[in-house]
C-alpha cells in the first residue's frame, strides 16, 4: 500500500481517537464514522485506518503501560492529542513489524507538529525514541550502529 494513504490513515485515526477520548465515547464506531467522509476516504487506506482505531482502542491499557516508564508525569497530564499520538505509535511498534521504526517515529512527530502543542513534537519524539528502543531493540541498535559509523 502506498505511503501517502497510510499517512492519511494515521492522521484520521489520531483525529478519531482524540474525538472519542475528549467526548468520552464508549462506542468507537461513532468516532470513526466522523472522520471517514466520501471526500477523504479516497485519500486514505481505509482498512489501515480502521485497524489503527480499533487496535489502539482495544489495547489502550497495554499501550499506556508501555509508555508510562518513559514519561516524566502522569499520562493523564499529557496533552490528549499527544497521548493519542503516543498510543498510536506504540501500537504500530508492537503490532506492525513491517513498518520500520523510523517511519513510525517520523510519522508521529509530524502528527504532533500538525495537531499537538508548540513543543509537543519534541516530547513525542523523546518518549517514542525510548519506547522504540525497548520495543524494537534489534532495529533500534542497527540504526544506532549505522549512524555511529558515519
């Protein structure tokens, strides 16, 4: 699948998950329907969007447990957009091994720049770099080794 439709799927998933979070929607279907209109459905990977929203919603407690050791405050005190982006990226680290670590990290940073607070992208980058080092150890070490040899 092309990269752009997946990027659009991530963007829409963050919006849908955030919408569900701030509106305390228990039925995620309501949140997803709001972000898949006829005009943007053609631009995103619909199946990937649905998998992200369902996966992050279903595994939110486990995702939070992966994030908590690497943050400097309670998860509830992190901007809701940024915590949503963190959950989405950690979900991809865990459940999408075909997507490279760097792609997940870069996409999350771009989402944080687009939707997060002024310096939120730096926080997201720092947290995900640590979480990614734990969850994608082999890939992370290979990247570090490669960058240190240049």
